[in-house]
C-alpha cells in the first residue's frame, strides 16, 4: 500500500501499528555509532554529549494550539519549539525528543503525516533527533513532547535565585500573541504581522550557549511560553524579590500605531499572550556587560527592562499599570488574571 493510499485512510482503519509503521517510523532518527536500540524497540539508548543532562516534557491540547492560520505541520513545529524553550532557558542545548499523540480514530491519516512533517522541520532547524514515542486513541486530540538536552553549566539557573541588585534582561519580541489574547482570533486573522509572528514562533537556541558559558553571572531564568507578565510574576514569587520594571521589552512596531503613544496600551499587549519563547534573565550587574556583549555577538534580540530589589511583586517605575489587566492562558480555566486567587 503506497503513501497516497495511507493518507486517504482514517486512523481507525490503519490501526496503531499501521500508523507507527507507515507514517511515524520514517521520521524517527537512526542510532549514532555506539548506540544500539532503534525503532521498533520501546526504548532508546543515547550517548550523552556533556556531563549534565536536562529532561523536560510538555503536553498540549491540539485544539488550543490550532490557531486558524496554523496548519497541522505548524502545530507539530510549535509543540517542539515550546518544549525545547524550557531547556534553552536553563542553558541546555536540546538534542533528543520523543513525541506522544492522542488522536481520535476518525482522524485522517494525512493529518498525522502533516503533524510529523512539522516535527521533522523543527528537528532539522534545531538539530534535534526524534527517537520515537507513542500513539493513543483520544476523543480530544493532544500532543506531548519530551526533551533531553545537555549543558556545560555546573549550576543551571533556576527561577528561585534572582537576587537584589540583579538587572533584568528579556530576549525576543512581544505583543503579537498579546494582540490575539486581547482582541481574539477573529480580529487577529486580519493582521498580517500577527499571523506571521504567531504562525511558528521560534526560540533562540543561541541563548542556551550564552547562559551555559556565563552561568556564574546568570542568577535566575525562566522561559516566556506562558506570557511575559506571568513569567515576571512567577520569577518574583519564586525568588521572593520585587522586580522593578523600568522599560518595555522589544515589541512589534505595529503596536505603536495601534496604541497611538499610549504606554499603558503597549504594556498591556507585551505583558499578555504567550508562546513568545523568549527568556527572562536576572544577571549579576558586575558581569552584565560581558553577558550582554555575548547576546549581541549571537544576534539575540534582547533588552534590559528593569532591576531586582528586596520586596515582593512587580512595580512599574514610570507608568501606572493595572496588574488586573495581566492574564495568562490556563488549560483548565481559559484566560485568567495572573494575580487572581480564584
């Protein structure tokens, strides 16, 4: 049975073994020299490339990822990008991934093919190896990506170690997903810049190298997959410090026209959203020039946005911003204020 015939079938017709054999298996990477286990074994052996290994796993409801302008291959790509973002924020270079899918039997096999094409494209872009995974029947489609990465940092930065006196640096650009969160997909789909920015948001792999090479000066870090406002609040809470926001991060220039000079409006867009895959770093000021110089050499978009002090919470130094307007996506509640206890 050729590939075209497989694509026209439902998953219930192919069966789990058929999906694995006829679709997924061709995307799985072969072992390197010295590694022995391969598909269809249920486990893989890997050779580490540095002394410290990092492991994480991210799961997603596919319906929450499937923005109207995202293809199925975009969904696969973004699932991988989001999972490796956690590793990058800790100074690890991700190398190996495993993917599990929960899909309804009525789904077309061609959709699985497209999802795995996106996974494969992300693997090529970030030099990853897909080692395998699993498939399950589920009435609500989901995808889960496990990542193994490696770092030379003796102490990967946690989100609990921001210190008074640190400067706060944020990588990446913000505001596009904030536009989606605030105005809804019905309006966002007509904004070309929003569609382009959110179709396949990409983490900056070079950030991991900067962190690992300068881990003594990077006291704390957190990725921004759940929104900049939430990540700042989480960093403040876990480190038991106050973060003073002195300036906005880099943001999409289209927001200038939308907000018409209203800085409160700009803050609202950049703090809300998610899936920007930047990193917040709190850096020892004695080493900040060197670390920021590294970022410039790697062409990582970044900006100093504030400082850390003793105390609690977020403080906006120059503008009056209502923290009640900062929201995050909760997989059980939907959009909720990040400072709400409900």
